[in-house]
């Protein structure tokens, strides 16, 4: 049996066409089912439905053989795990080219970010991407006080909690709706296939076949975001 960890939400919606292109159908609709282990059209493949931030943990410890998760999540996981910003013990064989977005710095439209950064004053930054934000501002030589949030980051500059946020931007609609503007582009993000290294050795043939099926599907689907 091979176990693939997925999370619901943005990445999941774009993963389904990719799974189909790789010849895999889920036999139950995860939006309707309360089950967390779902069978697929391939008898030897099952899907775990986990929280996005838990995908690297399941794959790292072998609770799942493979997983699909964002590059952002992998970087933050590695930083929590061993302080590095490369993915801890996880083999990343494929950029799936889905769920493309970016991580950016955003501020209120009336906030003078350029001056704040130039003057060398401390910037209050709210984010759930603490490692990415820390590394980015350290490289720029900007002193920051990081405030960890778990969602609705856009509220932080609007309420005075922070001067700036570091967050995912896809269409930019959320920023626009909250009168925030993007002032720095930190990195591009997309979903990655991550693999447990022991599983790759122990279940070599079926794991390789699955990775190859995903690789073929990436070329064919080329899902735009
Ligand atoms: C992300 C991010 C923004 C939004 C950006 O949240 O935190 O709020 O998407 O997308 P847009 O540029 O297309 O408006 P997500 O929906 O992933 O949920 P989250 O709040 O749980 O991170």
C-alpha cells in the first residue's frame, strides 16, 4: 500500500486534475465525506486528508509515503525542524507547477515603507511565515519584530498590530479588498511532491511508477493558476 498525504483547500482543488492526469481518481468526495483516509481507483494507493502544515510531518515520519504541499510550508517546516530552510529529510522530486503564487511584503497604502526601511527603524511584521520573513529582512539588513499569526494577516496593518505583513499573494484580491499594497516580492511558490526517503527504498518500483506518473501529468496538465 502507498499512502499519499494531501490537504484540502487551494492546493487540493488544483491537485485533483493532476491526479486524474496521472490516472488516479478518488473514490469518495473529500468535501462530502468525513473520512480522513480515502480509497482511490488504484487499489494500492490511498489518500490521507491532513492539515496543510502537517503534510511535511506525515511524510518525514513515514505516516505517509508521499505528500503534496506548498514550497512555503516546506520551508517553514524545515526551519521548525532543524533551523535550516531546506526540507528536513524530505526528498523533493517534483515541482508540480500548480497552486502558483508568491510570498510578498504588503503594507497599508498610506504607509511609507521605503522610508521606514531606509531609516533603519524597527519594522513590526506580522506573518505566519516567520522563517521566510526573518531570513528575508536579515538579508536586507532591516531590523524586524516578528509577530506570529495563523490567518487573516491582512488585519494586522489595519489595526495597528503591525506595520507590514509577509503573506501569500495569488490574485491580489485579498490585498486590494483590504487597501493593502504589495511592496516586495520575496519568492515564488508552487506545490511540490515530497517523498519519504525510506519508503522510496522499500517500495521502490511502485513509488517510482507513481512519481513518474506525476511527472508525466505535470507536463500534460500544466494547470494555470
Ligand atoms: C491566502 C493568503 C491570502 C490569500 C491571498 O490565504 O493568506 O489571504 O490567500 O489570495 P489572493 O491574492 O488570491 O486574494 P488562504 O486562502 O490560503 O488561507 P489562509 O488564510 O488559511 O492562509
